C-alpha cells in the first residue's frame, strides 16, 4: 500500500509540475492527450490539453486526440527517467490509440535517463568555466 501511495504522489507531482511550467512549443501545437493508468483493476484518467505552450491537466476521462494506456507503475518509470517511451511501446507495456504523433509532443515533457550526466561536468575537456 505504501508503494501505491508513493506512485500516486509521483504521478500527481509530474502532472502538477507539467501544468505549472510554460513549455517551449510551437504556438501551432493544439492537442489533447489522455493517460489511462491501471492500478488494482481500476483506471485513473489524466487528461491534458496542450495549447500555445501551456498544459491544462484534468482528472477526467474526456475524449482526446491520443489515448495512452499503461500501468501506473510503468508510468512512474517513464516520468522519472527510468524508462523510455519508445522502449515501453515496443515491449507493449504502453499502448496508444488515435493520433500517435501527439506522443512526440509529450515526449518533450519527459526527463532524460535517470543515469544521464551533462558531459560538461564529467569530461575534463568540456568542463564549464575551464579550458
């Protein structure tokens, strides 16, 4: 039960942050996306309206241009950078219907791999502030 609460917190935090921070997107991007997250034989719905660099999030099963279905645990792996969208799709751990190009827009909101490091901090010849 504690793990489920932790998952719920990470999902809620991700969507809260997504809705609070303006995004660098083309003004032409106008789309909707819904995530159906499965947990204990129930489904949590998260609906996103992406418009002019802003994201509005609602917890409703509203119609969307693209609908993505996965487990909540898998979604947590995705939004924490421990899993990759393309890999999850190819393994059938995440399935989308509708306009799948919307996922390319959503991918811009995801963190990089959890173990990724900025090469400027790890490679001596590229160090910040040095020569």
